[in-house]
C-alpha cells in the first residue's frame, strides 16, 4: 500500500495507557487488526462502520487489547491490498478481523493464509458458493478460526412485523430499499421481510430496490417508487441512512406511509423519538465488540468452537420504537462512560456456557449509573 493510502485508510487505536484496563492478565496483551470496509469519515453512507470501530475500541479497553483499525473507504480492492500488507508484516498481529463486504473475504482469506495471525470474520458471512471455494473455518485455512454474524434475516422479520402492526389498513403494500446485491447481509434483511409477509393475507411487496446505502440514493429511489405505487403504506430500508432518505421522500410527496430501518444511528434514534421513523432494528454495530469478547476468551484458552462451533449466527437484534428510543440513545450515545463488554466473557465468568450477547445487559448496567 502506498503512503497516501495508508494515511487515508489507517486509524490506529493505541489503547495501552489511555485507560487503566480492568482485566490486564499478561505482560503482552493480544494485538488485533480490524480491516474495516467502511469510511473513516462520514461521507453519505452513514456512521455504521465508524460505530463498529467505536465499540470495538471500548471492548479493547475493557480487555487490554491493542487494536489497529484500517479503513477501506468502501473500496473492496483497497481492503484486499490491506490484507496483503498485513500478511507481509514481519511482526504480525495475533488476530485479524475481516468482513465479507462486496464478497471480498474469499481473497482476503487466501492472502492471509500465509500469516500466523488468526482470522475472524464478522457481520457478513461467506456465501455458500464462496465456502465451496475456500471451505469452512479451520479446514483449508486453519488460521480462519471463526465467523460471527447477527441473524439479519430475523432482524428484517421483526422490523416488518412491528411496522405491520402500525398499519391500520386492510392491505399492506410494501416498498423495500436494501443495500447492494453483492453484500450478503442486505439480501438476508430482505429475506426476513419477505418471510414475514409470506404469511400475511393481503400483503405484497410492491418492489424491492437496491441502493448504495446512502441517504441521497434512497431518497431518489423512494420518490420514484412512491409515485409508481401510490397505494404503498410501508417503506423499510436496510440501514438507517437509507430509511431517513426514504422518510424525507415520503414527507415531500405527502405519502401516508410508515417507515422503518436497521442500524440505530443517533440521528435515526432522534427521528424515532420525535415520531418520524416508526421503528429501527438495533444492535448491528456491537458485532465487532462481541468479536473482541470471543477473541479475548480464545486467547485465554476458552475456545468458542468447543461449545458453539466456529460459525456463529446469533440473535441479538432488537426493535427500537418511540417508547424506548430515548433510553437507548442515552446509554449508547449520551454518556461518556465506557460500556463494560466484560459482562459477556466466558473467561471472566466461568459459569457462562454459551454466549448471550443481549445488549440489554449493557443497558441495565449503564442505566444504574445515569
């Protein structure tokens, strides 16, 4: 990677000494590199990936982990070059966390196979076709130790279920705006919506549009679709930024639709609390922090594969609506306190058998301090 790309793409969290660690157990703590597919600075697609980094950094402070984050600026080719650079390091990290954004993980696994670092995939799983090419965890690539994703399909199902309850009409006509078709999670969210609607009489999907995850593109597509389907009464979007773009389009066209999204960014939480967006699905941006919990436990001898397998798809996404949006925002965004992800650790809590990454535990703990 050239110097300019390095300066643009790399944010280094030198966490040692910033905050006295709670769980320092070794003279050399684990070192983790996160190849973040998103933008280091918000440029229109929302702050999701910046928030993933934020909560990973919180978890790193909790566990005394040295964390380095390289941003790919939504350029999957840059992300692959970053993986190659990490693989060539004379002093490799202990772990590398990667994302199958735009189907890039297969090549990154190949590049990182020559590194002694352990590889952990988050957020976007590999597709069945990709797995036919590279195998599964701990097979062809023994250093690929695990994969952690949220159950995005169930999240989409829950969102559509909640939005349906808010439509007081005999028919439900849905417009969907999801992310790019090469990102597995965008398809999974859409599949969850379709699964719910398949069991509802008088329900139909007017159209599912693919977008680039941005406010502007979603706003434009929503304007076109609302004009094309004047009977639509629900819009759902696969992230908050697109949901807010669709909401603005609905206001401009005076459409009486309920609008929901996925992500729980701060501006979306404000919109829900103010009665704009009807609901959002929250929890996705904790996936990196939860990965840090698992890597910390693995580092100290608690291998998640022995109890739960190497490929985990967990249920920790929840609905945020008008009644709980302010509380959620207070805990996640309006406090300077560091969330204690040590609550989930098997190493620190030996009686824990399987991971339960319910964010409510964090909220209850923080609520007592507010």
